[in-house]
């Protein structure tokens, strides 16, 4: 997390959420223990960690929905503990296992929250139709929410954030309990939000998905952020190297040429024409160039992307045995 | 430091949504049916009694509310018993149902304070009860017109309006209590059972227990007993203890407002009545003065219970 080490004092203009020594204590136990992070505008930031690691509490503190014991957090320049309405006007929140009023239709549910947002009647109906269209719920808009599936409810929750035109969308475990198809659809919607310039904060323990959408992640463990950065950077930190590229090619002296590529730390020769390179970045273009330069015949070029799952498993394994404890 | 923005922002939206939920709910329909049918039975008996002995009563309409014939109690007594049930029925899941439906954190993530949610819900419940009671009140007056054929005088209308207002405050007490319990207990069933327990205790058991406690505190004097009289101390203690029940306060206030001849609600000595024309009705203003302490008691009780619920709700964690 060295590169993301937040600078104290004035935050740069594109930082939308900044936490400094943010702490939440219940009695003597700290659920969130002096965490620091900065989230830049337009980024998709993942909060990862096992259940009970303090992700939801952190989110609730950002929304002013639970007290801050120590430290501070600034959301779009506002202090959620002091001006919660300013923060909540600009931030959309999709809670873990979101609920709706089952006896009302999707439109009625959205109309109620739109009223709470203080939107005018004309504005409300126009935004609601637009939002339901985006999350593809328009054809069931007038059905009672009781008939909705889990995936539809999650999309309805996202529609609420769209109706709000939130600058920051905070999604707590948005894909847990969804089937793979619904998950994919939901991740697409998150990408659309990002494309519009919405900053997305995503909490999850489903690593695979987080990896697919997040620009950066923070790894929570018993109330502390133990690692923070892009998935690739974390891979380097935890697994030693980020990328493993396999090359299948004929030609003389290929192994030597591959080893000469900057960033490659190791080249293993698996078979006569197969090599495995370990590198700190995606070196496939360079590898291809090297093979071609050696007049080799390139048959296959594959990359094992660093998986968050591997990082996660590796980290928690080693830290349990007392290894990387001080990585934070 | 003052918080920014109004605490009531969004209360209107919550109020309208809750009111429409209440009015269209099956639960409300059942409660209304229960009250209307029981009240109709009491009214029928009252009308029947009044027709048989058409005395020259200047307050015939008010007699509709208070006359009873066994086995049915009077209309007012039935309301005193059933209004709490209606308020509990509306209030026992006001807040915990939001928790259980997991809608609370989503609603509170909107730009409103918790105050708005609580106040909107409370006022919607009270408005629902007020609408039902007003309808019931109009029905009584209408039936009185049809079956007794005597147009009500201005004072009768004023007194029965006072009845309506006090009844709404009485409902407010029970609604506050039900809301407090709905905040304190996460399970609606627990909240409902506790509320019903308190209701039964205060309306049925307490009137029996209060005299027993009074006799423990101030044992009856055998000299009074020999004369067949109540010991003044015991009687005063009994009344004091009974007034802890909102049911008793409501009953006393109703007695003062609806029976114009009521001159006092407590025990009095004969010498205090010197010069009084017994059986002569008091002016409306004087009757209201007699009922005023009880009414204030009901309002104060409402506010105290509401504030207790408010504080509890503000300190409660949002997450399920």
C-alpha cells in the first residue's frame, strides 16, 4: 500500500472520500481500527475481507449512519457526522440484502425514496422511468416487488442510486446470492456507472467479481486495512510477482532473449519449446517481439493473470501462521 | 453545534406513505370493523333505553355516549377499552418492521434525519385513528338524529367534540407506547405481546389492584367502616393509584365532559358542596376545567413515551 499512502492535510481535488485514522469502537473492541484511505473520483474501489472485518461499519460511518469513535472521514468535502444531509444527497447506498416495501410496485417504491430526496413530481416520474429502463426493469415496473427475484431487487436498488444521480455509489455485497447470469448483468451495470463518472465503492467477499470491476481494492482484516492497491500491485506484494506468461515457440536462444526483457525476473524452460516467465507486468507484447526477433515460430502465448483469490488465500494463510502480519 | 437542515425534511413524504399504507391495510379494516360493530351494539342499546324513558333531558345526545344497559357497557366505556387495541394494532410494528424488511438503512440513506421517519410514522398512525374516530363520532350524531329525532344543541356538539379530541389524545398515549415497544423489541410479535400485556394490565387488572394497594398504604379506619363509609385516606389513595392508568384518566375526563352534572372527579366532603344546586348542569367551560388535568395527563404521557422512543431510536444501530 506504499503508493497509496495518503498524504495528511489537504486532499487533492479529485479525492472524493478520504478517511484518516477512522475508528469505530463498541465498548473496548474496535470494529474499525484507525483506517486510512483515499478514493479518487471515478474509480471503482473494492472493500474486501471476511465477514465481520469492518466493511459495513466503515460504509455506515461514511454515510453518517453510525457514530465515528475517533478519526475523521470526508465525503465530497463534507463531514458525514456534521452534515449528513449534504452527504446523503450526493451518495447512493445499496445495503447488504436490500429490502423494499413488498406490497408496493417498483415505481411506487422508487417514488417514495424520490420524494424523500426532495424531487419534484415531474422530475420524479421522468427519472424513475429512465432509471428503470437502464436496469431493464421497465416491463415489470408496475408489478409488486414481492414478485421480484433477488437479482431484480438488486437492480431496483441500483435504479434508486440512478434516480438520485449520485456522485458516489456505495454497494454493500451487491452480488451475494445472485446467480452467475444475474451477477454478470449487475457487474455490467456497475461498469456503466463507472463510465458515467460515478465513483463506485464496492464491498464484497466474492473475489472473482471484485477483481473484474475494481480499479483498486483494500483488504480488511479485523478492522484494519492490511493491504491496498490495484490487484496487480497486491499480487507483486503477496505472491512475489504479478504475471506468469507461458510461451510456446521454436527457435534458437529464445530463453535467453526472453530473460532479457525488462521486468522479467525468471524464465523456466518447461520443455524444449515451452518457457514460463515470471514478470511484474504483462510482458506478452515484449515476449512476442523477442520471439519474432529471434526468427522463432510463436505458437502460443498465454498469461495467468494474478488472481485476487490467490492473493487472498495466500495472504490469510501466511498471516495466520504469523508471516506477513506487519504488511499493513 | 446545530445540525444542518430541518429535522422535518421528508416527514411529509413518510406521513403520506404511511397513512396510505395504514388506510389500505387489512389490519386496519379488521380493527375498524371490530370497533364499529361493538360501538353500534352499545349505541343500539343506548337508543333503545333513551326511547323508553324520554325524560326531559337537555343533553339527550350526550346520553347516547354514556347510557349503558346490561350486559353491554356504554359507548364511551367500549371506546376506552378498544382505542388502545386499535393504537397497538397500528403501532406495534412501526419501526421493527422496517428493520425486518431491511428497508431501514436504505430509507435512512436518503437525505432525511431519523426524526422525520419517526415523526411521519407516528403522525400517520395518529391521523389514521383520528379519521376513524371522527367517522365514528359523525355516525353517533347521525344515528342520534335519525332515531331520537332531536337536533343537538350547540353545547352538546361542543362537548362531544371535546370527547373526540380527548379520545384522540388517549389514542396517542397507546400509539406512543406501541411505537416505543416497536423500537425496543426487534421482533414485532414480542412488541405486540408486551403491548397487549400492558394494555390488559392497565385496563383490567389495575382497577382491581389499585384499591388493594391503597388499603395497604392507608388501612381503612374501622370507625368509618362502622358507619358504612369509605375511609377518606383510602379513597384518595385508591383514586391516586388508579390514575396511573391512562384508561382511568380517559374515563374521568369523559365523565366530566359528557355528564354536565359532574362537579368533581374526586371524593368531596359535604361541606364543600354547600350552596351547590345538585343535579344542575355545569357550563361547558367549567366541565372542561374539570377534565383539564386528566387531559394534560394524557398529553404529557404521550410526550414522555414518544421522547423515550425517540431517544432509543436515535441511539439504535441501523444495520440489521
